[in-house]
C-alpha cells in the first residue's frame, strides 16, 4: 500500500517537471492543482480504490484534456498491453 502511494506521489511529482519532446498525439500533462484537483484528494481516492477494488491494473485521470494522474499496479506498467474498459464516458 505504501509502495503504491509512493509510486503515485512520484508520478504526480514527475508531472510537475517539464516534459521532453512528446509524440504529436500525446495528451498534454498537467499538475492536478492546475486543473482544479487537490493532490491530497487524488491520493486519497487512489488509496481507497486500491483497498476496495481487487485486481486493479492502472489508473488514468484526464481533466480538461490534460493527463493529471497516471499509475499502475504490479505486474502491469505503461508498456503492458491488456484489455481495458472505460468506467466513465
């Protein structure tokens, strides 16, 4: 659990750093607070989801067209291809 929170915190901090060249089709990245999201509330949500949902693979949050959070649960990572179903529209 602590490792997951540390990983998500690291991802959130990495989003605050200037990005290297992005692929032209990549969504822009943004800090959560720049898009009106509390980082503490975001971490609390991820923690609660981790406790209540079995077999999470990944989490991606896009707001106003910007990626504000992204993390994976072992053994999955950004390069692992698997079926994904959207939970919202």
